[in-house]
């Protein structure tokens, strides 16, 4: 069941010292020591310049306030005269950060977050933070991409802000993956996901956030990989990438030896829509010519797709095979025959949503349980 959009909350800017304003861009930094204010102003000017190139919908004017605390952006005033949801926003910038890459990245994320909130104030907090972080990585490429928290919880929804501190920031890799794979220009998919989701809120309690950025992604990714492909195919590709292309890789649910005898494994955690589960199978004990057999079962309503990735001794992806399942089925089967030179198999279960409703970032996500039976057969 979908929850209401986020509450409409406005906040007065802090009362701090004098402002340092840019001669090049409509930016003012308030408070802090003069050197700190000028350093923050320089970082924001560079972020603004990068935002112009990336197509970020930068505001007519922008105010940032230096405070000793994590940077954040918020709404100062709702635009009640606009035909679509719009707002005036500001940011508080962490004054503890020294000039350098970390300061530039932090300032860029705050600016892009404020810009997004101004044109799409109804956007959910998880998507807002993740996409702003992804844009900041494009604008300030010297900043390292953190993935540890995100990769430790692959079973959770991609923008779930309730998982752990840092999870939605790390979720930037999801949007960076989609942008890198499908955008014609860097950042184009990110900016389009909220620019093409204009909302209209008539009440004064919660934002009406439909359509949301995932509705835009759903429409944009149709036929993007091949004729007839959907956002589900993109989610499967991302789930595989999480298991093989990132450091650290996604957390394994099981890591087992070659199944000389049939073995049944129960998922220790259910998988939420857009989440994934992983089982690694070592092929060291395989008899020559033996084939691998996977039978998977899962709960009703979930659309879980299963892929077996073949990997060599260096961990390189050397082949993939997707399990077959009838529409709306809760069982899938696949046999992997050619295993010469394969050191391990990675079974990837990608929950691409439910059959009854599309994924919504405001949903109360229900995880879906799964069971796999692993076995081997001789020809």
C-alpha cells in the first residue's frame, strides 16, 4: 500500500553573520569566518559552473549558511502561485570541512539538492539525496564514491532511507549506473527524472508526488536496452553489476560448495522491490561434464528474476544465463551446461517489483521470501 507523499514543511533560514556574495553567480554565503565563507563561495561557484554543463535547473538566486553540522537543503517557502509545485530553497553548509575536494563535493551536493527541491519539492527524500549525490560525483569527480553501506544491504529497496546512515547517499551508484548506461549526455537521465515529473498539490498537509521520478524512469527505460525491454531489465543489469562490478561486491546470502547432492537454501532475508539477493557456488568439486541446475521459488505477487553469472578464476564475468519462468509464476528453472574454465557461479535474484502495482518510493515495501534448490546432473 502506498503511503502519502512527504509532509509539507518549510523552515526559516538561520540568523547568522554578514554575507559574502559572488560577482559571477547569484550566490551568497552567510556566516562563518571570512576565509571559510570565501572558500565555501568558491566551492559553490565551481559547483554552479558544473551544474550549468550538467543541465541542473539552478535557481534564480541561492543562499547558503555556514554551520557546524552536516550539510542539508530545505524549503524556505512554497510557491503557491505556480501551476506546478515550486519552492524557494536554501542550504546549510558544513563549516567544519577544509577547502579541497571534500568541501567542493559537499557544496555541489547541497546546491544540486536545493535546485532539485526548488523545481520538484514533492520528491521523496531518499531519491533526492541519492540523485543529488550522483550529480555531485559528476560535478566533482575527484570525490571517492562510497558503496560500503549500500552493498551491505542489497535486499533493501534502492532508495530506502530507513536502512542505515549513509545508505541513500551510497544509493547514488544506482542512479549513476542508469545515467551512465542510458543517458545521451552525463547527468541527462538524472535531471530528466525530476524535471519530467511535475506535480500539483492542492492541500497544505502532504505533497502530492505523483508522478514521481520512478514513473519517469519507467517510461524512459522502455525499449532502452532492446525492443520490448522495460525498467525490469535495467534493474536486473544493475543487480548483476552490484554483484560483480563494484568493490566491495554486494553481500552474499549464501556462499556454498559445488552441490554434489541436491541442496535447498532459504533466503535469510526477504527481498524488497528493486532489491536483490546473491548466492555464490564454488565449482571446485564439480565432476568433469557435470551441469549445474537451479530451481527457485518465491512468494506470490513478486516479480523476481533469476540469473546465473559464470565467473573465471580472476572473477571475470564469462557468461550469463537467465532462468525461465511463466508470467506471474513463483518458480523458475535453469540448467548451466558449459562450465569449462568457470571457477564460480553467482546466482542473482533481482526483485523487479510486484505484479499488482509499480514501484513507488513512498510505498511501505514488503520483502519477499525465496528458496533455491541447487543440484548437479551428469549428461
